[in-house]
C-alpha cells in the first residue's frame, strides 16, 4: 500500500565522499565511507514520488570533545552549498536539489557552557548565509556515546534553555540498546530540568527524540527487563507535550537475520515497539524518518523503500484516519520543526 499523502523525511544525513573521513565514526572499511549525497538519496527514494523534502541532521563530524569546531563548520558549509544550489564538482547534487532541504539541524557544543555556546551560534549565523540560517530549526549534540551525566550538568541544561528561548528545537540521540536504561532515565531528567522554571510554555525547548531511543530489537520476550524499561520510559516521555518522537533508526537495532527479511516479517517482529510508541505519543507527535544512509547497512539499497512499507503497514494496522496518517508522514514534522507552508 502506498501512502497517499506528501512525505517529509525527518532524519537523513548527507556528505560527499571527499568529506567522509571528517566524521567521528569513519573508518576506510565502513560501508558508509563512500559518497552519500542528494543523487544517491534521490535514487534510494525513487519509489516515493510524493516525497516533498527532508530534514538534514548533522552526521557527527569530529569536534575534539567540542574543542574544535572546524569540521562541524565545514559541514555547515556543505549544507549551505546544498541549500544555495552551488555544489563543487563531484559532490552529487544540483541547484534543483535545493528545494528538497526543508530544514537543517547542525551540531552545537551544548556541553561547553553558555559563553561558548553563544559564541558558536553567532559563528554559525555569520557563516551560514541568509538562506541557510533561515533553514536552521534547531541543534543536536549526541548523548548516545558520551559519559553518563553529560546532559545533566548545569552548563548543558542552561544551553537547552537558551535553545528554547530562541525558538530552536533539540534533537536528542540516546541509545538504550548499547548503554542501558541509564540513558532513558537521564533523558527524562534532562527534559524535566530543561523545562523547570520556564514559565512561558512556548519558551520551553522542544525535544525531538531520535530513533525511539534505540531500543534493543534483538530480544524476543516482552517480559525482558530491557523492553519493560523502554516501555515505561516511552509512556513517561509521552506525557510531555513538548516532546516528539521520530519513527526511525530501527534497522540498526535489529539482529542481522531480521534486517534481510521482508517488510511484512519485519513489521510483525517489531510490532510491540510500534504499538507502544503510538499509544504513548499518538500519531500527532510521531514523525516518519529514514535515517538514510545509515539504514542501508546490512539492509541494502532497498532500505528506504522497505522502511516506508513498514510504516505504511503500521498506519494500516492501527486503523489510522487520513488526518492521522498525514501527521506521521509530514504533519508532525512540519509542526515540530516549524516548517513553512
């Protein structure tokens, strides 16, 4: 079944092959150490003519624990070339691709304290150019690989409050699968503290949570403590209206044997997690995202189309109305990221 409504892909990464070594995750042997630009993304999404655009998410460029901004700023320059339609030779995009980029989420040094954060934000604004700066909808600082309590420092919380004051969102990336329930517990506390003392509701920073907090999809028993901890966290997080959830990134949390199965078999296997997210957040606070090109690892070139089909089956199985399906495919992303139109 094909979605009849426009699609906004709320979570993709792009980079030319020449800049792949600038990422913290890079190794020459990585299947992602190649060109992953708009040309490749267009090919991956060719089965979805209703795709109206994407949100570009920073791809973890090297930053020397927030002390070196050169690579994140190089990534900003790369985003700018896409948005302004001015590619360098061989970068894999054209001037016509600019319209696909609906918003961007650059990296920001939230752990460095307000003075450094403000200096960085001013630098981003000065280097972005008017068109690119207008596309900045928020910032991300990955917590999934950082020491415990990184996001609980006074400096980090103050940074989140600054984002809320300025009307920017925070894309939150944590990893229950590899780091355990502590990441879920800390995320709940981070959100509580970031909103504490902020009187005006619209000044409370909006959290957009990546990849369902990366649950462990290798477990088969729903009585497993890992599943119970994750489910409890989802319902706790779902109580806050300033939180949205990305329906994305689940291929990476599956056993390898499941990744290669059909979309129907994958849907059946992960239905317990999908059901919890719908119940906890409702379709008006869930948004489709592919996590391309990371989603292709172990899955192949058909990964985007396969994930699209899984989400389509979820909407069908849940009996969602046309309005609710529109929310998941594009409406929630428009609202959460404050997109124009």
